[in-house]
C-alpha cells in the first residue's frame, strides 16, 4: 500500500478552512503550501491534481473544485480506513500511557507457606479482607493472594462456598 500524503490526517481541518473562506474563489500556491503544510513543488502537484490553471505568471486552483476533490477523498475507503487506523493507534497509545505508572511498580514477592494465606489477608464466608499500609503493600498482597489461590484452589473454593452452604 502506498504511503499516505503528509496532509491526509489533517483533511477534515483543511476542508473546514476551505469552506470558511467563501470570499476567496481561487487559491494561489502560497495558500496551498500553508493549508496543506507542504513545500512549493508539492503545492504545484496538488494544484495540478485538483484542476489548477496558469493565469499569467500565477498558478491558481478553484476553491470549490478543490473542496469537491477533497470531499471525494474524504469519502473514499483509503481515507476512512486511515482515519480508523489512526483512531485505533491513538486509543492504544492512550491506554499505554495510562499504564506507564503502574508498570513502574515493583512488587516484592515472598511466597506464603503452603496452606496459609498471605499476611494481612483474611477470608471469611462472603468476605475477603486485605489490610495494608501502602499501595505497594496492597499490590504485593493481592499478588501473593493470587499465587496462594493457584497453589490451593480447592481450599479457596471451599472457603468461598461456605457462605452459600451455611445460608
């Protein structure tokens, strides 16, 4: 798949700007450069692609014609696909950013003796209680609890089922 133009992700803003400039029937190269964020040569290429015309020494593109061409691009599958891809990427980056602090936490793991719950953890029918002095200690105890459950799932299941059996 060919690379997308550098201005592709800014297409909605470009269209919004073009629609807001109704008093300009034509755009010159400099306006295209600023609008699309491209250099002189690419501005000329874009103008030619959207029906630009030479008027004396000035190259112009009809604003309405440019809008129509950009709207066709915006409605096309490549733009829709790229917009979805960018949105998904932004979502994944945001999720990763939210996890950065949590991933920095180091949990000290000391396995509890077999048949015992980690210190500060009590399990009664219908209730799990974890006592802790800090966030790190809570995370350590939650991890140790998960490991204790893995070691003796039958005991965990028996303790959690006692409430329903006694009811």
